[in-house]
């Protein structure tokens, strides 16, 4: 049976080898790839370096393109993309009988628009808006070759933001979007992160408990008391393998124990099926609620087990992540880093936040969008979680950030398939 031409392109965040290494994923029906006018041999297409100054003589940049047919969709796409990272898209591709397409984010992998990486250049070209326009150019080009083509977007996390914005700003090109754990309500700091995290540690369905949360609070209260004196700070530096004097900086003291950092695992990605020591809420809470040691000693045990290497390395990882998100209490540290490292002031940061808020706007009139969120995800308050906000929503009980994209969920899979079939009918 011949299927209608159909492509779905999505953006999924993946830390492969460099900061904010993001790819677009999608799938396309069984048509000759050469119909798209894309060089599949080189697996690339060309976009404008700067979409705000598009003229015929403007320079172009190569964006890497990759494809996968349904016959191989259970295998690996390439060395950078594991099957479980696109579970909801792969399931839909198999059921619809489509092939998948991967479009690399600018300034990641081989898709580097410029040879200059100055602050001024990156501030102008390495933006969400430029990224959305890369997607739009690609989609417009393909639809120009095959007018009857239907394009549906997928995206998890920050890439879901890009996918949602592409649907909103280019509804003539993109016929729908599946946005998973996608932040769409922007402000300087995420002020709900700790609140959700606390509920997770007391959530019995996640194998948490009120006792577990109380131990965490007691341990952090003990840390707070130690931070008040020079002697206490030196002891903390010894216990947590910091360099002597690190905790003399007030901004570092704030960042030291914020947002469950000292539990040293990706709490927002809580995975009930993980098998290593203290890798999820269940295993952490089991340790914290067992034994008679002081709460701080239990927390320190979890920390050291999850940090077998020196803290210097893990702190470097933390500071790298600072440039991706800002939690309550961290803006002073992050902005000082932006100012010292890149000459970006607080006023400029606030201006950029307002510009992003304006660009995102509200989604009350956006159709053909399914916003999926897990209620154990500290980021879900920043997403669209109520039908009254416009798009259709699916809230997955006790699920962490993008969990269904990684591990799969049959209820989510069915809802995604049903939505897509409705949109492309």
C-alpha cells in the first residue's frame, strides 16, 4: 500500500562531545530521497549563516543530514545517536512505515556556520531563532520538491522548545509537533525546581519517603551551619574534596549544595530501572533511611560513591552546565561568569530574557501540538501542562525529564501515534 509522503523532523538534546550538542530527528515516508533535492551521499544541505540578513550573495553553511529507513530503525543510526534516545519517534516511524531523518543543530558536530567564535558572532548566530529558521528552510525546501508532504516535529527538553517554536512560527511548513519536557515559560531563574525535587524525594511511588526528605534537609542544615565559620568551611572542603579556600566565595557557597547537587546524580532524569549504587531516588533514599550515622555522613557517603574521581572534574562539569540553565539562587554566579568570561552584563542578560519571552509568546492559538510532561520532572512547571493553555497536553504520572524518549512508554506511544494520524489525515 502506498503511503502519503510524510516527514517528521525533531530536535533532541544530546551531550555528545561538546556543550549543547543538539540534533534534529525525524522520519520520512518511503519515497526516493533524491526527490528532496538533498545530497544524501554527503548527507548535508545548506542553510544561511544569518537568517536575519538573507540575500542571494549571503554565505551559506553546511548542516549535516542523516537518514534511517524503517528496516533499520531498531538499530543504531550512528555513533552519536542511540536507539533509546528517540524512542517515541522510532515507535511512530515503525508503525507508520516511515524513515527517520536527522538534521544537526548549528554549531554542533560538523555543522559549524562560521570559523569565528567571538562573543559578538555567537550572540547573533548561535540562537534559538536562527536554529528555528534552519529547520524552516529545510522544511520549505523539501515541501517545494514534494508539495503534498506532511511534516511533524519531535523534540525533547530544550530541543522540544525549538520544535514547538518552529511549529508556532511556521505553521505553513510544519503540520504538527510532539514536544516532550519542553520549557516554554522563560524567566531568569527556575524557581520551581527545588519544590518539585522535594516532592519527588517524598513520593512513595518513586520509592521516596518523608523520612528520606527529612534526612536530606537535616544534612543540608548541617552544611549550612558549617558554612558559617572558617573552620567549618575548611572541614567541608576536606570532606567534599574541594580546594582549600573555595568556599570563601559567597557565590560558590550558594552553588555548592543547591538543587540536590551533593547527591551527585541526574535527579531530573530519575530512572527507576538503573542498577548502580545511588543512581536514582529509590537507591538514594534506601541509603539515607538506613543506619544510625548522622544525616551529613549518609549524604557524604552517597556523594563519594557517585563521585569516585576528584571533585575538580565534577565541578568543571557543573560549570559547563551552568550555561544551559539557571536555577533559583544561581543567577548571581552565572551572570558573574558571563561577565568575566564573555563581557555580558546582567542588564544584557535580562534584556535577552525579555527578548526570548517575546519570541516565545503564548501558545493559545497553536494547533496540532502535543505537549508531554512528567510530573516528577523539576522542569514541568516551565512547560505547557494545561489544556487551557492551547495545545493538547499529556501529563505522565511520576515520570522524569523526557523519560518516555529514553525508555519508552506504551501509553505515550499510542497518544503520539493517534495525534500524528489525525494531523496528517
